[in-house]
C-alpha cells in the first residue's frame, strides 16, 4: 500500500484541515455505505486468532468488505492494551489506565468472539481447537496472536520481581510500567548504576529499550541528580539500531548524554539479591552490577503457533516460531489459506503498531481477492515507525522499510533524525487517535 502524508496528523489544526477536505464525518459515512454496497458475497468461514491491534483492525475492515461471511475472533483476554502507551506510563506521564480498554469495545457487530485461548492449529484439516476443546473449522485463518514475553529464558527472572529492588520491565503491561516508573524514580533520586539492554531475539518496538534509557537520563537531569548516575546500555550486537544511519545518530546521542555502550552483550541471568546481571558475550559470561535495570525479555511466538506446522522451518527464526509468510503479501508460503499480521508475522521488519496499520490493508486485499477468485495486488514494503523519544518533549520520528531506507511521511516538514517537539506530539497525542481509528478500520 502506498503511504500518503495525510495519514498522520501533525497537530489538531492540520488534522481538522485534512478531515474537512475529505468531507468530514459525512464522507466517512458515505465511504462506509459504499463499501457495504459493493461487499463481496461469500459464505467463507474466517477465523482470526487474536483480538489485539491487528486482529481487531482486520475484523472491522472485513465486516465492511464481506457480506455473508462467518468471522470469528478467538481471544481469551478481557482487556485491550494500547501498548505504545507503556513507555509514557513508565515515564510517569500517564496513568496505567491510559492503555486499558475492554476487548469488546472495539469489535464490530457481525463478528463472533470466542472468549478463550486457541490451543492447537491443524492447517491440513483447516481447524483450530480452543483451550476448552472446541473445534473451529475455517476456510481462511488469520494469525494475529501477537507474541510471548519469555521471562523464563533469563535465569532468576520472574514477573513478580518487577517493581521491587531496582527491577523494572516496561513491556510487561500497564501496571508493571507504572511499577517500573516508581523504581526508576527512586533510582534517579538516589543514584547508582542504571543498566539497560535488549534481547537477541526479534522483538516488538525495538526502539523502546533505547527510549527508556533516554527518558531515565532526562528525568535525572530535570531533578539535578544526573551526576549521581552511571548509565550503561548493553547492546545485543554491535549496533544500537538496525538502520545504519539511525544507529550512528543514536551512537552520537548516547555519547553526548554520557550513556556507556557495551556491545555484544545478551542478558542470560539476574541475581536480584546481589543486583547483578549476567550477560553472554563473545568472550564468555560477564557480570554487570546495577541499582536499577529495565528488563527486556526474549520474545517468541505464542505456543499455539510455535508448536504448529506454521513457523519457519529453517533460518534464524526457527526457535522463535514466527509464521512463515511472504514478506510482501503476508500470506503463508506453504498454507495459502493462512495469513499472519502484526508481531507474529515472520518478516524482517514490522513489529510495531504503525506497521500493523499498513499490514492490515494488504491482508484484506489478498483475502478479499481470493474470495472473489482474483489475485491481490497490495504489497507490504516493511514500513516500520519508531517515535524515538530522546527526552521528555522531544523525539525523532524514524520511519523505514525492508531496505533500511528512511521513508518519512512528512519530507521537508519533519526531519527524521532531528529531536523535535512535533515528533514528540505525534507520540504523546496523535498516535493514540490514529491507533483508535485503525482499530475501527478507518485508518
């Protein structure tokens, strides 16, 4: 899908200009009516695993595109979590409730919600079995399960340690993000060693570990206590970021802020009592002491996908379980009636909410085309967006594709490698509105 600059609002005034130029609410209503009038008639059984951002957005779009289809979402979670908000919660800028709504708030009428987890996928029989033993047969299956935070891969680590004795973990959820802020706040008052790292696995929002190092540094500077802190970032390989030009910019910023980088360090164990983290390095295990650390666990596919025939069978992701899909169509390469969207997709880029916004229309296009006896034409180019917070009130709006090209939505307006207030505004204000519109199938 081709991105257009008007898809993201710079501020409220520009958003209103775009909205009015499109004809306002009446235009949206007219577009929805037109979509329903031209809906594809089908009796297809479509099962979507996961009611997160990707699954919900796709369900809302398919309801308008298809008439007569049986659309079922399988997800036992009662709450929908706005995950881009976790960093703001962990910075003390938003309450935990900022990221929490009900799963059912976002689901359209005409979709059946099975409120339990999926336990097994049989892609040969085209059948999903739920945790209670219910069988759901499908004509098309959409994997939108998200991923699993595997804290157990770090020896000595468990989620009940978060918010205690200098241990935080922003990714764990909104309540844990709030606990992380409390620990970080105490650390920036007392001082000591702040230790930040990321796993060697694929992960959602790979910029988040860097953002939290920047935020901790900035909060200490605002308190006038930065001189009490030693900041260490343990990079999992030789780079801070996968895009070379962004990596160099971050290297310069870390150097300017006095954040030490230790490369080729992957956390393997933690001793909460001694406040020591152990890292695997090319030279063997190395210990780093800390007074505060933000734990980013290894990430992998949920068991229902990991233990199915659907993951990659060879290559670097075998043990992580990501679905083996074509990186442009997001269609499974061995089971063409299966698609994957969001974090679970085994593609080189794209584990962000912004990527979901561009992946969902691609899956919609190919699925609807298949139901019409046609070939889809939409293609996902790996678009990934990271509002890289570098301090409270400033961020870099970094957007890139599979080829590591920077693909700014506002060329000549927002410089992607400059710390700007407007990029911060995109993260703090505009992103949630865009996200909510995406969930409704309108963005």
